[in-house]
C-alpha cells in the first residue's frame, strides 16, 4: 500500500468532462474519489475501476490499484490498472443477459408473459409449466440452486447437462410466488431460451444486439485469450469467512466463498459461457449499457431497445419481498435489482434506481432521479465489515454529489 496513492491511480483526463458541465461540483467529485481511496486503503480491493456519467457526460473514469503485483502474499513489480482494463461483472452479468430476452421482445419473437415451457418444453417437468419468462427473470422460477453439491469447475463445459438438470429439478415453491435469488441457475434457462428462440449462440447475440451497437470494447462472456494479460486476478481478501457467513455464502451461490473466488480465475470460467456470472467488461463498457437504459434504449444515436421495452424491463414485479436465498428484503424487475428508500443497494434515496450487484461489491446501475449511470468494478472478494462500510460511503458520496433532478 503506497503512502501516495497517485502511484497506483490512473485517470482518463481526456474522457472526463468538467464537473460543472454535468451539474456537479469539483468538491463533489473530489469527495467521491476520496471515498474510493478510503476503500482502497482497507487493503480489501487490489484493483478497482469507476465510471460515472451524469446528464450523459463522463464525469469520472478512473482506476486505482494494480492489475498485478499487489495481491495477498504477492511480491514484485506492481502494474497499475488502467481505467479501460477488463474485469468480471459476476452477477451483474444477469442484468445484461436479461437484455437479450428483452431484445427478443423488441423483435416480436416472445412476450414476458409467455411460459418458459412454450419454448423449452422439458422445463415443464415437476409442475414448472406455469412459470413465465417474467417470473424466470425475477427469480421466481423455483430453481434457485443447482441440484448438485460442490460441482467441479468442469461442469461449466456441459451446457446441455446443466440445462437438463435444471429442467428435471422439482421447484422449491410449486406456486412460484416466492422470490429466491437464482445465483447461477436462471442464467442457463435464460440462455437456452435465447438460443432456441433466436437460433443464435449467446456470444453472438450479445455481440450483435448489445456490444457492437454500444461500441463496447470487451463486453462478452468470458474473455478472449489475447485479452487476459490485462485481466487482474480476483482475490480472497481480509479475514477468512467463518460461520455463519460461510453457510450463508454456500446457501446463496452453491459453493464455499473461497471456491467461488478460485473458480472466477479458472480457465474454464474464462472460456465458457456462464450467463449469470462471467461477462467481462471494462467499467466504461458496463456504464454504456446502463446509460443506454437510462436514455430509454438509445446511446449516441443508436437505438438498441424500444423505450417501452426498457420501461417494462425495469418495472417492479411487485412489492418488496423477503428473498429466500439472500435472506433480506429486495425488489426485482425482469432482470434487475431495484433501489429503495430511505437507503437501498445503490445508496440513499435510490427508489427509482435499477441495476445489479456482483459478488459482494461489484455494482452497476442507473438512477433516473439523479440522471446518473455508474459502473464500479473490483477484484477483492471479502465479507469484512470495513469493506461494506467503505463501499456504503462511496455510494453516499455519489448520491450527495449528484442531487436529484427535477422531474
């Protein structure tokens, strides 16, 4: 940890506008970055990138930390992270994968009220026939976990086997009214739905419908081998989780915390398609996606989705529910985690915000009330309370620096 953090800080000055041009103050931007530096000084985040747009303008495009050389126990030359380097979005991938389904709605090829079994007939096994596409995207399909304990990394190579396993699984809630976060499972059924309806493989659908129209540099499932030299490793940091946190994490994601971290660095995770967890992108890539949604489906003159499709995608499925997997109250739309008042996932007074959390501390979101889109990506995986506190301070600084705008 250098005394002077400028040694591990990179700012894309050419991309950033003057704060005043986006209705912000220099003091507000400085407060956000100071909160980021305090988070870095916890030692829990070896590498972080942040892109913040307000009124459509990039106000902050910055990185702090290293792509290599500063992991726990690592020695040697430190290579600072660049703001455009790729990182994993983890579960924030779900929101982007969901957009492929919404694109099919745009194209008139399906409706969110259609039954999943209309397109994947074998999904109807054990009474899952009534599950709608909207319920699947909102974590009410009744299959929150893979029906196998301690799955090996190589299971990710068996797409058809995973889909078959989930289709044959009995639902935990036969009425499909109980919300239970589907950490990995929903992604495979969503992906299979996209494949069968469109005839495209997911990588190609994501490239054609989202990444290329938005001008994204890396956005895709896994990461091509030629780009992996710029990819920082994800690291288990801080105190090792103990019970009951260990039980909670296994309940939520299906494997132990350290196993999940190890898997995220594994070649199979970087090579295969994991719709709910392995999209890699730069922070700018991710922010472009959420700015497009904030704009009602358009960015830089290119329309990706119809405005009414976006409005339906971020509409709450219902009132806030206690989630049976995450064991906390949370609202979902068809693909997005939603904000709350007086304080929610995206900071204070964020009831209109929509986005997604990824593996503890990755956050990508848009907030229409503040006219902001934000991507905060990082590599440290920790359950340490200090990390949660410092992250909350970053969110608070963003909210304070970006006051709500008039409707």
